[in-house]
C-alpha cells in the first residue's frame, strides 16, 4: 500500500491542524494505521494507532486528550486531528500501515510508510 501524508504546516501554540494520510494500491480497510513523529536529533516516536475498522485507538500519553485519530475506509484515508498544539509537538509526522495491533507503538512493526509532513508550532 502507498501512503501520502499531508496537512502539516506552521501554527501558533494553542492552535490546531488536521493531518491526512491517503492510501492507495491495496485494500485500506485491511490495515491498521499509525501516526509517528520525529523531531530533529530524536528517534521516531509513536503518536497514535487505530485498528482496521476504527473501533480501537491508542495514544501516546502526551497527546491523549489533545489528538484524535480516525479513519474513513470509504475514502481510504486516515486522519490525525491535533488540538492545543504546543512547541514540543513540532516534528515531521509520518503515517504508517500494518496488519494487526500487536505492539502497536513499535515503529518496527509497521510495513508501509508515508513520506512525512512537517508540523511546526511557534510559541
């Protein structure tokens, strides 16, 4: 499956952005989806995960209550709504796809990756 992330940009602290991840090539509804982020000089870290039918979601502790992951299988697209952004959220955000939910926070368990979209939050 091919993934295309979009929706990043520059936003002030306290603002919002919605990231999208458009999938093509294979049956999107077969895959669980994850969002990860990587800041300069840091490792790529887990942000959120949603199972294949959208009924199960997981979040990193620092984004819980501020970010919402969702998906529209009819549109082959996953989303990450980000509210109350702060400068620590600045990073390149990646979407990824995999089968199943086991060890969902482990970057090594994802098989397909999008190209990333830059999110910059100014203070």
